[in-house]
């Protein structure tokens, strides 16, 4: 977890006292703090994605940390075989995705694609098709409250809310995402622009899209959150799609984690090295 710059600077306070004795403390501390600030500029890194490319209830995708923080397993559950969209779990279709307004320096990233067909008015079992996309977090060892979770391109073509987010907490209880804190909304810069801005009611978990942002756009923009409670076992996104056409939605999902900060020991080593060089030059 990256802390604030002031915390990083305090972490070398002991070294500073040493440097001050040689008249070097302020300069070295300034260099170290400036260097730390540059490292923190690219704060987030998106988890990598791999999957079996099989649609429907046999779908399997994994988000993997690039910093040895484990992984997040993804599974799908559909109410009927006819509810499975043709592009379900075909993750390559949403590469590249890009969200550099919210996450500077991250560039092009991969997400996970889930696709649910709109309901069938002639279906004797009911005209609404339902799906659940389940993200199992028990294999992720990073700090959950800082893990960013995002989704993009929920449909705005049917009566809303058509989607809902719930959490399976540490006691195996289904609860709404009341702790979620909005990081922000933005368009997927390398995919279709959204027509409406997505919005989450954290009390109920319902997703709506009340604000028009681009009359010529498609569906919704992306929405990212942090604040997943420690101990959360699953994020469960449910779609209930009424009749519209025979195609489906096509929702992208993403996770991003904070790049680990440089160790205080690394900062101390850099400071000591710089101090030694400067002392050597003064003696010459």
C-alpha cells in the first residue's frame, strides 16, 4: 500500500539526523522525497486477465496481481442456456481498454467480458434472463480496501435498475456494498463512448444511469470504486434483463491495485549512498 509522501519522508527521519551532522540532511532528504513523489505518480496497476474462453456456466477467468498478491477467480451463472450471450467470457474483445483519466500511467489494459441476452417474451419460464458474475476474492492477498473494482458498458436500453452488486462478507452473509467509495466515472478511451453515466446506490446495490453524457454514445461509461471490506469473500453482480433483442449487453469488469511503495530501507540506502558520495567529494 502506498502511503502519503509525508509518511515516506518521516520514514527516513533517523537517517536525516545523521546527515544533518554532516550538513547534508536537507539536500539528501529533498532528493529522496522528490524521487518518491515521482514513483507515486503511477499509483495503480491493473490486474492481468486470463480465461478459458468458454461462455456460460463453464466460464472461468482469473485476475492476477502483478505484485505477488494472488488472484481473483471469476465464474458465471445463467438462468438458462439461452441467456448466455455469444461473446460471454471472450475477454479479448475488450482489449484494449483504457482509463488513464482516473488511473494515469496505466495505458492499455485487459478486462473481463460478461454477456447476458435480453429476455425472451415467448419463454414459458419467464421473460427475464438472469445472470450472476461472481468474483471470488479469497485468493487475493493484497489490501482489499485499496483494491479498485470497476465495470463498464452496462445497458441503458431497458428499465433500470437491471443490475445489482452485493458482497459475500466474512461471515458468509450477503450484504450491499455500503462501504464502496467512488473513485470516479470516465469513458473507456479505446472502446465505445457511453451514452449515460453509470451510478451505484450503495445502500441497495442497484445500478442506474440517470445522466445523459453523450447523445451519440452507447450504453454507459465506466465506474470504479474502492472500499471493499477486509474479509469480503465475493463480489456478486446480478443482471436481470427484460426483452429487447436477441443480442445482449456486454459488460466489462476490471481490477486495479496500488503499486507497492518503495521500502523505507531502500530509501534509507539511497540516502546513505548519496550522503557518502557528497562527503567523498567534499574531502577531495
